[in-house]
C-alpha cells in the first residue's frame, strides 16, 4: 500500500514492508525507482523498510521546478516522511547517489537520525570515484563472456553519446554493476521500473558545492555525531571502494566494511552477509 506526504507542493510516495523498527530507505541513481532495493537481502525480517521514492523518481511527483531536485533540497522531503511517521530519531539507509541526500539530511536535522547506513555511496560532496581503481576492477573481469561488449560500451559512453545509442550502451554496461552476472542480476537490471527524466542527473548534482565551498561543506557534514556505516562492494566496477573509504573516514563514529565478491548492489551479491552486517550495526 503506498503512502504519500506532500512537501513544497510535491507529492512524495513511500511504501512500508516488513516488521520491526522503521528503517528509512533511499535508492540511488539519481532517480532510481525505490523498488530496485527489493527487501534488501531480507532486512525486512527485522525492520520495517520505509521505501521512499525521491522526487522525480518512481511514483513520486516530478516538481515544476527542477531546482527542487538537488540532493541538498531533497533532504526536506526525507524529513517530511520521518515526521509523517510520527517517529523519533530513525535509522536511515541510502544507496549510491542517495547517500548524498542521507548525509546532508543527517547534518541538517541532527535530532532526526539515530544511525546511518550508506551502501556503496557515491561520495560525500558529489561523486568521488577513483577512475583508476574502477578501471582495475573492471580489468579483473576480462575473462567473462560479456566483458568485451561492456568495455566497448564504456568507451562509447565516454565519447558523450546520447539518446537511443546511450541507452543501448548503458544496457551493455550493466554487468559491471554486479559482482556476478546471473539470471537474478540480469532480471534485477531489466525489471520494468519508472525511468527518471533525462534532466534529473544534472539537477540532482547541483547540490554539489563549488570548489571554494567544499571545505565548508565537509565541516558541515562532519558535525554528524551518530554512528555511520559505509559499505563498499569489493568488486564494485561502478563506484569502486574509494567513496566508501572517504565517507567512513569523515565521521567521528564512521565505520567501513567491504562486502566480499559484491558489486554496486551488495544485497544481491551477498544477501546474508549484507543483512547480518547491517542488522548487527543497527542493533548495537
């Protein structure tokens, strides 16, 4: 059953599944349909997953003004959902680009978050991927049958192609998202979900600070005093491990964990390891 909350004239849709204390969940992308998170490796056995579609994503409204889609603005949507639940400080889990929203929310609403889980985060103040590390991780997959097609697609995307050609290249690049390219991960990638508008990527990352403002933004985030768990996938051929390392080291109670054999979606590649690690962190 979908639930809605309105903020700034935009309808934000969320779903609740599972049992136990609430865990607010954000997908990545930006603009990925929150259904991509599934049950997060079985976390719904221990937690009520509050699966929030960000604005312009999934079932939530596309706002009239794209400026409202910057991740620094979307924090207010997340807070509106938390208050709608009538909860005190809650645990928050965010994937990939959603981790930018979650970190900014925790710093903006210091009394709203109990613990923060950042799964293969994009970074702290924007995408902070080490291209050389990602290239090394991809090269380790060179003996897999899909590799040549995926590597060629990556080169094509680097030239700035757009439209149908870019969509086809992204499809061919998909195996790099996962630790293993199987029927299950292929089905996850090909699932029929709502696609975000083409302009959303740029609008979302308008939340990045200017170069001269980066140090101040990092100080702002460093004010977060709650425990923070940053998870990296050991075989993440999209983000690598560097963003998670940087993120964990920023916070006074930051902790880094690497999921063996996992790609960018570790709840699919190592569900039991992923679930047990997060549940232990939230329970401590």
